[in-house]
């Protein structure tokens, strides 16, 4: 998620700096419908994968986890 947001920001910064140097007008193009939906789905997928990866640890008692370490 962080990499995607950073890539989007870097892309916008590069585009605006390029248009500023070449003195061409630039209209902000940000899809307010799709982008938040995609970011929300990515966040849900990250949380779900984290939950599935740690599910066996969540079901164990704390003392069992400490014994494994």
C-alpha cells in the first residue's frame, strides 16, 4: 500500500515538474471514484493476508507461543 501511494505521488510530482519546465498547462486528473475503491481493496487484502498468516498464533495461548521462542 505504501509503495503504491508513493508511486502515485512520484508520478504526479514528475508530471507536474515536467509540465512546469516546459510551460505547458496541466489539468489535475485524479479519479475520485476508482482510486479510493482500489486503495480500500488493497487495505482489506493486506489485513486479510496478515490475519491468515497469523491465524495459528492467534488461536494459541500466550504461554505456548513463549515456549516456541
